C-alpha cells in the first residue's frame, strides 16, 4: 500500500487507515484480529482509535494485539482525547487536565510508551484554545506523543489552532484534522479543506463510505445485519437515508457498473484521491468487508467519472 506524508510533517502513513470505532463492543477479539492481520498484510500502517471508543475498549483490544499480530513499530497508532462516555453519559472536555489524564489512560490501555498521532477529538466552546493546545505541547515535549492534530474542527477553528501553534517557538506544529468526508458529506470542502491546504494539515476522512450508505446496501431497505439495524448506529446511518442520498447512491452504482467495480470501490477511491486527503479511515464489521476496501489500492477513477460524481453530489 502506498505511504503518504501526513500534512507538512515527516510522518508517513498508509493511504487507507483502519478504523476501530466498534472494537471491543460490536467487534470482538477474534474479528478484530482477523481485520488487523488483513490490514497489515496489505501494507496498511495507520490504526485509528480514540479514548472514547467503547469507553476505552477499542484501545484495550488494540493493545492486546500489539506484539502478537503486529509489532508496535510497524504501525502508526492514532488516538484521540476529549470525548468520553462513562456510565452512558457523554462528556466533551478539552481542558489541559482532562486531556493529559486521558492520554495517560490511553497509553496504559494500549500498552505503549507513546502514541504516534494524538488528536484533540472536538472543539469545545468555553475552553480556551490556548489551554487545549498547551496540553498538546506538554504531551509532545514529554515524549508521550510524537505528532499531534485535531478532529472535527471546522475551517476557522483548525486555522486558528494551527496558526497559534506556528506562532510560538517550541510549540508543536499540528499535523492533521480528522473530519467526515464522502460523496454524501462534502461540507468540508467549503472551509475545512482549504484551511488544511493553507496550514499544511493532512485530512483524515472518517466515514468515507457515507456511513455505509454508499455501498448500496440500503437501496432496498435496511438489512438485519447492517449498522442501521443496530441500536448504536440507527440514527447515525438513518440521517443519510433520504432522497438526496439516494440520487448520489444511484449515480455511484451506475459508475460502478460501467467500470466493472463495486459501489464501495468507486466511493472510497473518490475520497482517497481528493486534494489534501492523506487517508480515509475505513471501519468494517468483518474482515471480508475490510478486504473489499483494501482491494482499491490499484484503482484510479477516470476523470470523467470524477466530474460526474462531483456534479451529482454537489452540496445543496
């Protein structure tokens, strides 16, 4: 798998990342092992997790597989802090103390001495950005983090954070902004992607398959084994089951039929090769689904197909 630089840094990552949102909850140890084996055998290196995924269960499961399925130094571990869910209550906190405590807990669960890419999971109004970024600087200067970034920041937020870091000697230059981006979610193109390009941030695209909708699996209803049928994700997926999304899905299916590809391959390749995108983050329920995504490595969309998809999926 091709490796790309993450933004204007020296960190190299695979151009597809392995998402682990459901690990330790809907994805058990055996399935996670199979997915990780398939990913690293395909040349993948970027493993994406967060302290808030399954109340830390995702990080714990990854930690149990490091040194067994794959050696620690052969992967790029990316985690996030700032969102947690304890006893069913969601908390968003980017204060210095909360972030650094969360980092130490992540290191313990992962069983490592440092995280390769540590990202602030969300912007929080009311907490000064200077305080949040001080935690980033402490994390890096202490050796607990190699590179840092942000996640779910809009254009002005990411530009402000990156500018603040670049303005001070000894501060950590931000590497990335992880945001939702797909044929069904192109709002990042208005401000986030231009800001990323201007500030040297690599974009990590989460949910590049439109929360699974772009695979075409929901064209004729909701499969019983799909995420939309899960109590955890029914609303998450359901927001994309509408008339506009259906038009984009049908165009994706038509493009796939014309190329002899699958809709998944069309949608994922489209995102992967967008300007400023360093890597889409792909989550899968099974190793077979993941292998379908890994099979896009040799694919490139023709220019006329890209233009047609751009047109039909243009934000309203």
